[in-house]
């Protein structure tokens, strides 16, 4: 019977990577909320983002949290003191086997006048010499000799040091009487030697069958060759490792192709033992160091390994300086398990540094996805690969590009964000259709329609030849030649070409920016720019920002605020003057869209100076100078439509006076509905224009 388990959907179960469209939609939403590209990319990298249908792309912070959680679980699970306890217990078992073997032999001697088991050749030789000296019988002498030897061995065992290193050193000089105990001790030595050297050279177990003197000599030669490569690098050379790897490649993993990779591998391997030592209390660390020293009685190999550690210290200044790991758990570890765990914890620290650097730089390309997968599992590897593809997807789609060490939006991305803004505004408008923005008036114009009509006197002769001949055939019947008459002529209808020239003026005073009005105006300007470029490409649009001066804005500037400078007052006079000059150079219907939350506070009289309305100075008032510009705009057929984002009496009075002079319109709008007001007004105005 099959069993299935179900869990609550949290957005992580799917394996579909985000598409370019999903990435761009999220990027557009965030930027249209007033955030800059750098902060949006950083947020997407750090936190991920929600995709349609509940799917979610995880971020780097998720991987970083998982990495830290794994490290904390290990630190809270294991007891590092158990490493020495495990070796101590093995030694206790060996001593128990030796004591029991000795006692068993003594019991056999007590139960029989002659030993049931003959002494060993060494014991026999000693017995013969002793028997001759004592003059006793051979068998009785051997028995007495064994009892004497057994007593000395038991005394030696009782006098063994309590620490692991001291016990191993003493037992290496001890002559075991029990063959099983001797074999167990030799196997323990060989295992510890292999574990210690395997910590440095992964292929040791496959390359060497046993830790014989010949095998240790082979390791010594390899370490000496390795040190020569390190010396070459320290002397400024670029060592060629091909001969070294051909000779000693069995001691190293696959994929090492140059010296840097070889050095990094050795740093990681030797750091395992160093981290284990650094994580132990001082007394336990000394025991392990003594044990390691005793296991390698080959002083030449010890010196070579010490030289290798010194070389690593020169190449990697931080090598061996980590403070260790604070273990607090209870689960036991063997030496081999502890070394493997230290390797994982060191790689976890390295991976944390990579993740933090990726967060800092908004660049995941240098992450090792395979290593992340090895440490955290398949899902984590997939997340890392998605994050690596994330920037690549946007770049390959032509949406972002590098500028120095930063990313910037491409014109394509700016256009897509504009389309997104336009779509968002239209989606809020209920009960209206915006697919058709063409004029219903038909007549002489520049744009051809698909419809045709019978020719009438005065129509341009844009003749539809096929339909004209068809009309003649229908009228006169089939046959040649076809005789055409005026009534057969069918002409293509044309649409009146309507052109609008618009200036959007965004007030960038402090109050506009603080309240979020300016950001709303930016989105509206971007949406209108996109609408005009896509639906009415022959219309003109200019966007200006103003406070006490005027700043022309390119579409790309509508997605950022780095250029914003407020202060010094709000000068309506100068923005009206600048807009009038721009519109005078353009044809068609002319309008100024003014987006503001306040009344004019300064102006630029001919002699200079500063004045605040309604104060009056020698050169006139702010209001008077502003109204003069309103009259000039009116004279030049420029309609001023004002979108008010505040209900202050001073603003209402100013706009009332301006609309009275200009015969424009005034709208009281909120930041959330500003786009609907502006776009609806533009479309309604344009559908009435006939030029």
C-alpha cells in the first residue's frame, strides 16, 4: 500500500525558476514604488520575492540562515571531549584483553603441572637461560618465568599514564603477552595514523594498503615534493603541478588543475585538524598533540609536515588563527568523525563569507552551488543556481547592464516599466475601454484607414484600384475592356492627423517628496510617456521638475530621485516660462499639466531678489509675476491643467485665479488616483483634437 504525506503550501515546494517576465514584473512594481534599482536588486537577492500562484524565489538570506542553523545544530549536538574518550575506551578494551589473557595463562599454570600452552620462542629462549642458571627442571622453570613476567607486565599496566598520549607512547614500548591485545593495539595505531594522514591526503586509504615504514616513506617523499611547489610560489613563481599530480595524484581529489587549487585544497584539509585542536580545552589539545607526535615517530615526516604548515601560513595569513568552535552537545564523536565535522564547519564558514560577499555586491556568480548542495541539500543547491541565473536572465534579456561596478536599467527595461505603470493605472479605471484612442472624425488627413468610400468631389484621389475595377465589373458585367465611370471610383478613407504637445511640470518641493506626491507624479509621467510613445508617437511630451529652478527629465530619470534638489522656494513663474518656450517650438494642441501641492513662494524679477506671496516688494509680487506668465501662456493657446494634491486655502485660491485667466481645468486628486486623473484627462482631450 502506498502512503502519501501532504503539507501546507509555503511557496518552496515548486521547482520552477522565475521567468524573465516574472522577474521584470516584480522589478517594475518595486521601482514604481519609488525604490532605486540597486536597492531592489539587493532586496531580491537578500529576501527573494513572491511569484504568481504562490510560488516564491528564495533569497541569499535564506541560504545564510540555513547555513548558520546547520552550524548551530552541530555545535549543540556533539561533544568534542568524546574524541579522546573514544580512543581512551579503545585503549581500556586493549588493556582489558591483555589482563584477561595474562590471567587466563596464569590460571592454566595453576591447574596443570605443565603449561597447556607452550611458551613463545622468546619465552622459551629466556626459560632455557633461566633454567640453566637456576638449575631447576625446564617445565617448572618456564612456569616460574611466566609468572614473573606476568607480574612485571601487570605492574607496567598499573603504572601506565592516565592521558591518551602517554598511554599510547608507553604501550608502543610494551611487550604484549596476549596476541589478541597486541593485534588490537597495532590496528588502533594503524587506524589513528591513517585517520591523521587521511585528514591531509584524501586518497591515502586507496593509495596505501597499510601504514608500513615503506608507506610512510612514500608519504614523506610526496610531502617533500609538495613543499618544493610551495617554495616556488613563495619565491614569486607560478609552479607547474602536472608532474606532481601525475606522480601523486592518487592522494588528491579530481579537479585540481593548478597550484592555487592545490594550495586551497591543502589549506582546507590541514585546517580540519587545526580547528579540532583550537576547539579543544588546553589539556585535551595537548593530549591530542602528544598523540599525533607519537603516532608519527618518523621525525623527518614530522619536520616536513611542520614545514608544509609554515608554508600555508605564509600563503594564507589567517591559517590556523580561527578561535575554534564552541561545542555544547552530548553526542559522541570518533577522531575521524570529528575531523570530517571540522571540515564541514570550516566550509560552512567559508560559504558564509561567500554569501555575505554576494549580499554586499549583489552578485551570486561566485557562489559554489555544488558545495552549498553538499552542505545543505539539493533544494539549497537549486536556490543558489536560481540566484546565479537571476542576474544572468535579466542581463541576457537586455533589461540590465553593467556600468562600472553597478547595474543600470536599459532603455528596454525603462520602456517595460513604463508599460507596467500604464497597465497599473488603466487596471484601476472601471467601466471604460481604452483599446481605441483614434478620432472618429474622418476627412482629409495623413493617416490611411482600412475603410474605403465612393469618391466625392473634393476628396483626395487615394484610389483603391481593386475595388474601383470591381465596381465597374459589377455595374457593366464581365468582359473586356472594363469601362470606368466616375461613379465606380472607390477611394481610401483617411483620418485627420491630430497632434498634441504636452509638458508635465512636477513640483519637487520638500512637502511633495515627504508626502510621496512627487513619486506618484514620477509614475504618472512615466506612464504618460509610455502611452504617447506607443499609441501617439507623433505627439510631443516633455517632463520638467521644478522648485526654485527647472530641470528637464529624461525617461530614465523618472525611475530615480538621485537628482532631486529641493529648497529655495517654489517658482511657478519660471516653470510656466520654460514650458511656454518649449511648447512654442512644437505644433498641435498645447497643454501644460501642473502637478503640485502648494502655491508659488518665489519668483525671478528682472533685478533679482526673493519674495514670498502675498508679500509685495518694489519689483512686484510673486502672484503678479506668476499671473503674468499665465496670461502669456493663455495668449499662446497653452492650456494649463492643474492637479492639486492638497486642499490648503492658499493653493485653492491660487489655482482658482489661474484657471479663471487661462480657462484650463483644476483637479483635486490623491496620490493613489493621480494617474487615473491625468491619463483620463489626456485621452479625453486628445479625442477632441482635430488639426
